[in-house]
């Protein structure tokens, strides 16, 4: 039986520190993969090729009857689970303090750590054709999509883990907590029928979220289950494979999503344990739907409150919310009453004066704003973000 506290401590002690970065590129991953591939427990089954001729590695561990397929970085700019997969392999193969029930004879684990190396190299969601691979499940125009479908068809896994990053601003609205991990048992049709394989995914998710709540209470959510026929998760379920989507999100003061990284590793071990010992079958469909659903736009990067707009015939007070994109540009999201939105950083502008033209306060525009503080200092948005 798994000891989650032991796994959590082993991860703290043994994770790949080189992968504690904002974004993992093929070049950053390469030395870690080289180390992983030296383990006798890890086999390089095949090296496929991306649209721009970068390698897509298919790794395998174990020879057991229960088959698990895992892939990460289908979207090139979503790399949290890539680091988690490397840690998972490392712990499974190299830890000495904890023996995981002879896993090599129980499981065959196939892993694609970076399905979209072209997008990863450019820090983009799409591949080298500018195609979103996760919307290519039907037509298979992308070589990366064809690789994934080939693996599903040829391996016929018992469980597929589809690993992504979610929007930083997703949260659990009624509690205003970040959605650090959101999981989903995808649907196979618009009616959202609960087939046996989808029910199993729901039950496994319940087993995983029970453990995660011990570490990140109020930060575990259920992802939206709108049917998307072009998406791989939904399509793989329709092929009769129990599938779990895991979306890694933010945690307070954790810009590189290292909390989500560790929770991914705990989830992988928990799923193995649940499958080994049938520690999921007592969970119900009702238990799954009791997991709070994540919500969009619960968080913003910066929330400014109580700004008096006085240079008008009718003075009024507003809140302003601002987000920062991956290039560092600041953008205005909302104006007016923003009390239901939570800011990663929140500041009151009571006593401040807006120097910029009020016409610059347009939603979806650049936040090139200048204020005068109560002490008379000129302050920009970037300075407010850094205070």
C-alpha cells in the first residue's frame, strides 16, 4: 500500500531541480531525458518525428498486464506535467526507501513526455503547422496527432492520462481559491453518457482528489465536461479507453507551478495504488460530481480598488483588474465593480490620482497607466506590480 507522505518527501528530496523553470523547452529537457534513459527500467520504444523534424520520444517502463499511457506538452506552452513525469519515472526507478509492490510486473507504463516539441521550442500552444494538436483528433493533419492516435490504437491502454496546464486565472469561485489541480473524466458524446470506462475514470479521480485534498485543501477542482469531438480526450474515451484529463494550475506565490508538479506526482502514484488494490470501486458517480467545478476568471494578476475618477462632471469610484501575458505585457481586463474577482496582488488606490487619460482605461487595452500617489510620486502599473 502506498504511503503518500513518503512519496511527497521523496519528491522534495529527489525531484529534478533543473526543471524548476517557467517553461520547459526540448533543450532544457534533453539532459534529464538522457539521465532517465540510462535507467535499466526505462526503454526507448521509438522516436517519432514532429512537423519540424524534432524527436518525439516514446518511453516504456514495466511489463505488467495493466497498461497506462501518459503524455504531456501536447500544447507546447504547458510543461508542468513534463517535469512531473520525469520526477515520477525517477522516483519509481531510483528511490530505495520505498518499494512500490513490484510495479514492473503489474504495469506497463508508456510515456510521451513532450508530444509537441515544436511548440515547446517556441513557447506556443500550437505545433509547427500552427495546428492545435488537441483539436486534431478527427482529421489527424498533424504528425503529432497521428503519433498519439497510433499509440492509442496499437497499445490499447487500460488508462490514458492526458496532461495539461490550465489558465492561471481559473479558480473555485465560491471559495475564491486557485484551481491548482483540476481533473476530468471526459465524455464521449453530447449526451454525456456515463459508460463503464468513464465511470472508472470518475472513481479513480475521486481516489486521487481525496489524497490531494490532504495537501492542497480547497484547491482541487473538476474540469468542465463540455463535449469536444475534435479533442483527443473525448475521442479516446469513445474508443473505449478510460481517460483522465489532469490540468495543472497555479498556487499562491508559486510562479513555476511547483505545487501542481508535486501534486501530479502524488496523483500518478495514487492511481497506480488504486488500480493495484481496487481502491476506487467504492466511490460513486455522486462523489465525482460533488467535486467543485472550476470557474473561469476567478483570479487576475493585479486588482486595483477604490480609484476615484474626479476629472468629470460626475465623479465616481472604480476597481481595475489587470493581467500580465507571457511576454510581460500588462492588459486591462475589467473596470467597475470587481469585488467578486480575486487578485494575486491587490492594492487600494484610495487617495491616488489617475494622470493618464481616462480613455486609456479601456478593457482589452494595454495598461499603460500612470498615477500620482498620495505623497505626490508618479507610479506606473509595472511599479505597482513590483511593490
